[in-house]
C-alpha cells in the first residue's frame, strides 16, 4: 500500500488505484503532473504547477487549492518518504487533489544511449496532461516488452510526435529540432527551448527519415535528457551519443545544480 495525501488528509491506496490509464484507476478523469526531488528538494516546481493550473483552465477543471497550499502538500509527502531522490505525482480530479511519491530509480547506463520503438498511436489531447492515459500506458508497456526505454508515438502516415513519457528532439547537420504542435509542452522540453545555447528549430519528422538523422534524444522531468541510439532497427548516426546531445545533457546537469543555489 502507498501513503497518499488526498485533500491534505493521509490515506493508503494500491498502485493500481493510482495508475493513470489503468482499468483500476480509482478517480474521475482529470490532470496529473510528475516531478522529481534531489536530496529532498523539489526540482523545477514552478513550471509544473504553472502547467497544472493552465491545463485546468483549458479543460474547465476547478483546482480548489492555491500554489502555496499545493507546495505545502508536496513538501509534506516528501518529508514522509525516506529516499532523497523521489518521483512525485499530483493528480487533480473533480473535488480532489491527490499527492504521493515513490523512489526515483535512475540507471546511469541510460545516459550512454538507449533504444526506442515506434508505435502507431496519438493522445486525444496532446497539449494537456490528462489522466486519460491509456494510449501512452499501452505504448509504454510495448516498449518495456521490447526492452526499450520508451515508445515513440506516430500517426498512420508515419509522422513522429512524442514519446509515451517524453518529448522528442532530433539533430541533422547540426540543426536541433523538435515538433511545435500536437505534443505535450514538457517542462524539460521548454527548458531546452528557453535556455539552451543551441538554437531550437521547429519541424516535423517521419519514421522513414529517422535513419538519416544524426542524433535523437528524449526529454522528461524524471530522466532529463536521454540519448537514443536506435529506433526500431535503425541506428541513429554513428551509434554513439552525439555532440549536441552531450552538450544538452551537460546543460541540463547545470540547470539542476542551479536549483540549489
């Protein structure tokens, strides 16, 4: 059982009851956010809560707690958990705000490069992080079965959109690109767009063109910047972590460090 804070009151629930997208999910449809801690400190809190409130306006969901009140709940949950590095989840559903946490287990080997698969699937409301997560959960399970880091979602015409739990960037002839629309406005993605010394361009990518790009990387708030060396049967570039990807990984490490200043 998992210790869960619901409307600032402690209770216990099962993992299946809390898993967005599962048949056992215990709540009405709403929104969710996932963030992380380092040494018990919340990382990049403001962009996550800003997105939560912005998304709530888009779908007409009333969140009955303020930014400060939610922050207090997050800190209460963090203090109740023994591990310094945690993955925190907020669920915002009608009349309820749910907060819980778990261990953040990052295998350092992923930063040497991982594989991904492509799955024909799209989220209904890609620009909002809703608990209607069945499409992404199903794709993520397929990636796990294939022993891959993530599944990259594509439409029937082979257009690449995003990962089941990440955003997608690619590099070709030194140009760093990501899709502009119809994807989740990820917090790490936006950080790269806003802070990276490398100019980010907007464009589109087809599965059929993946073999011709030089670098591919996925981003999310838990793992940061993760290099992808293989998609399906296609090796990306020369099969090693590319120069721009490595630079972005270093940048991200610096941004994390800045959170502690």
